[in-house]
């Protein structure tokens, strides 16, 4: 079984409860055993629209701090005809022990561990699509911000019930993110102190083991090849590896002054995506929030356009 696959017959034990007017919390069992028991239940905030034309899964970035303010998008979309499902990623919010900043297990120098954790998030997306498909016949889209955009890229490659995606301020190629992003300082220190199963402790080691990622990815002819033809297993959870298999339409937002996702990481991911429209935003990573209405309007237009196309082909 490939890392993103799961037993679809696993009981959901689905529950739903109202949390505020027009918003409910849907929870169900994850189809895997997580690192901590708090992550066993997937938590999805459902923002209901009065007259929906599509469904949208929204994925936040890593760490708990961005979860509340990115919920603005889910609420806004629900007011404009999109049923929005704001999925809490594993090891975040109430899916993590008290005292966690959110997403701790994703910060590991070990590719073996990251493969498992990243694909747990992909399984959660796919399970969320299962739930939406039980409730609605409308087309399903996904929008991911930052780390959520990485998980969205991987999900789009393996889950073709997703009819399109909005990828925002995200990227691929772990060389750039692990060794040049200001948010991975602690991870770099872990590499230097602990290394990993390949003996990688520096960017020089990374370059030696990964070689030229774009040429490696070019060799993959199907998703299964990611797990068979990679020189090292960090390709198994790299959005760059999965991007070429995203044949759905993509709207991509990139920040001109984004330092959190280094420019080469963004440009490489864009280069590999086959069916994308790219919008440049004159912002950094966090300051992109000031452009949220502009981003939301373009994303809404994109979803509506492709929802109509998906409906016409059904």
C-alpha cells in the first residue's frame, strides 16, 4: 500500500455539532494511528452556504497561530456560494497536546518520519472528500495556504475527485525550504546535531543526496515512480515530486517578497505544475493577508468557472 492510501472501509464514526450560526464542527476517525491520540479524530469546520455551487476544502499553514485568521477565507467563501470545509491538519489545534505550537511532528530531519506524517495529512484530505461526497453531489475543490498548499499539491496528485486547486504562497524542493526559510531554523539545528538516516547534516549533504531535483522529478512517469525511482526518500513527501501529476486546473498565488517560502522553491513548483495560472502579489508571506479580499475574489471566480465546467461534464 502506498503511503497516501488507506482502507476506505474503516468506520468514520462521524459526528457533527453546531459551534455558531452557520458553522458546525464535523469530526471523524482518521484512517491511521497518529503519533498522539489527540490527532485520531479529524476536525473539520463546515461553513454552510445558502445556495452552494461547489464545495471547497481549505487547508491552513503550519503552526496554530495562522488557524484563526485564515478561517476568514472559509467564512467569506460560504457567503458567496461555496460550501467550505476548513480542515484542521494533524497535530494542530485540539488535535495536539496542550503546549504544542502546532505541527511539531512535521519538523523532523528524518525523511522516513516525514513521509508518514505528510501522508497522514493527505489521508485526512481524502477522508474529508469521502465525507463531502456523502453529503453533496457538487464538485469539490481545495485551497491551501503555505504548508497547506504543499499538502494540497500532494492531495491533488492522488485524489482526482478534487476538480481544481488554489495554491497560495507555497512551494516545493526541500533543499530551499529546509536550508533557507527563516521558519526552519530549529529544523536546521536538528539536522546539524542529529543528522538523519542518510547522514544528512548540511545543505552540502542535501545537494549530494538529492542531486538535481528537477531532473529527478522529470523521470517520474506515474505517481508510483516517486516511491520507486527516487535517489532518497525525501522525494516521497516533496510537493515537487507530486506537482507533475496535478492535471486539474490550478490558480497559484505567489508573494513577490515572500521569504518564508524562498523564491526558488516557489518557482520550481510553478515550473512543474502543468495546468496553472499564476498571480503575483506584491507582499511577503504573512503580509499577503492584507490582500485577502483580492485573493478571495479571484479564487471565487476560479472555483465558479471550473465548477460549471465540472457540472457540464457530469
